C-alpha cells in the first residue's frame, strides 16, 4: 500500500516522511501500524488529541448521537448540539475563572480563527497593523502566514506578506533585552516608522518556535502595554490550550484576560475539526455573514467537544497533568540534560522541549528522532532548524507509557554522544 502514496499523493505531504509507516488504528496513547507494530504517541495529532485516540467516553457520545440521526451539518443554524456545547463551555470553562466572552464558530481549522481575529481587530480599531513575535506560528493561510515567522513557510505564499511587524520574543539573547520596553519605545517614538497596530498576537508558549515559555510577569506587562495603548491582545491557544499547559488556557498562569482568544485542535475533543474565536462582548461588531464558512458548525465536533468538557469537569485530569508535569520536569532535567551541558530543557504542563541546538544541531536531532521512531516512539522535531524534540503526548497517557516513551528518548540521545 505504501507505494500508492508516493505515486499519487502530492509532494506537499510532510509528517508521513518523518513517520514512514502505514497506520491502521489507535487507542489512547498507542498508534498501530498495518503490520501490528505499536508506537507510543508523543505527538498527539499536533496537539489535536489531548484526550487520546478513540477516547471511550467521547466515542460513546458520538455513536449515540449518530445512531439517533442527529444533525450532522448545520452551517451556523441553531441546533441542540451547538446549544449544549455553548452551555457546557460557559459553565465548565468560562464562569469558574470569571471570563466573559462571546463565542464565534469559525471555519474548521485553527488558521481560520486566526484570520477572523485579525479581521475583527482591524475592523474594531480601524488600524491595519498587527504585531506578532519572532518564532511564532499561527497558520498557513495568507493572513495567518503574514503573522508567522518561519521564512520557509512564508516563502510558500508566493506574494509579499504585509501589515505585520515582528517583535522580539523573550528567548535566548532576548532574555537580556527588554522586549516590552522596546515595544513601548516604538509606540511612543514619532520617528519609529512603525504605526500603532490594531492588535498584538501571540502564543504564551511558542510550540513550533521551539517550546519557548514566555514568563508570566512578561505576559502581565504585555497586557498592561496593550491596555495603555488601546491595542487588542490576541492569545493564540490553538496548540497550547485545552489543558496542555496545566489550566484550560495557557494564559491563566499569568492571571491576564486577553481581548480575543483562539481555540482549535483539541477543542474538537476527538480530533474532529473545530475552531473558536472568543471575544469580549463589546468587540462583537460583525455584520451577519461577514466572516463565515460552510463547516463553521461541525455538529459532531460539538458533541465530542461537550463530552471532552465533561471529562475535564468530572475527572482528575487536572491533578494528573500536574503529576505528569512533575515527572517530566524531573526526568528531563536529571536524565536527559545530564547527558551534556549543551542540552537545554524547557516546558510546562504536558508540553516540553529538548533543545539540542548546541548538541549536534539539526542533523543530530533528525537522527535521534528517527531512532526514537524505530524504537516505537512518535515524536516531532520543532524550533529553529528543527533542533528541538517536542514532547506532547495525550494528557490522558498513563504514567507507565509516559515513562517508557521518555526512556526511549534518553536512550536515543545517549547513543548519539559526541
């Protein structure tokens, strides 16, 4: 079967090149090839499978809905499935942390939510510009791509990508450079040559940028800067939300309240396409149909998403995430970084990066990731020049499997000492 993909599928395919297998089924944190080989999943569908593959509870709710001939496609019409999800999201997520947002259902992928947010910010503030950050990734459609830093990704646009100014993110040598003071200076300097933006768009943890965690105090200062200058703060929670970093939202650790919040990936509960824009009520100045899409009402995703929220509400998942975070922090810092002083560890919650930029670089990381796969572990490379191994398993992974996957990583890195 493998030859059919090489012969007929477009060259644009990418993950299948890193993981050259034909997969047939999956359960929890294990993916099976057609030959029956088992792989521990430290990738989780690029963050779309926080609740694991084929979660039994979510699956039961989906099957129940399908067997009852529930609505499967509804555009933005009122449906029971959508209404139940909205109610569950407000009661389970927003009210407990005292957030008041209106909910916009966008097209089915995260980049559509980013596009909607940028359009809305420009509409509200009547300004064209957006500030984004070096190392950030926000999607591959043109608007989102304009706010994405990776030059190789941007080159695929084929046209100039305008109206976004990139600011330094607090990382590497930038940790000695006050990026907030720099933005303050730019905004106040009448000769800066940079117009005041409508919004500042960021991930509080840059995933594709190399698992770079913005300090909580920096996020507080960023919120204050946006308020001071009448700029909207947009938090892209597409990969780092839905419990990935501990709380449901990654910005909770800083105690801030963004003006707009973007969710996709695991908000769909079962790997089903879904994206959401949350906005402060006063920002909802859309005209009917001004931003739409045929699949902005994925009814099966509503069912799965509500079931996922019930897991979040009724289980010990938050406690388990904390316990697994403590294990990952201890293991990576004691068993992996001890291999070499040139290996750096970053992360929080169930999202961690092993930075080997100074330990063999891209070629070494590629070889390590390949060996991990051969040993039965799916793990992604990320960061500048793909020099970071990204650990992102399902939140529901058992501690036993988590330890087994981490052991594979440590053995693979140890075998590449130089």
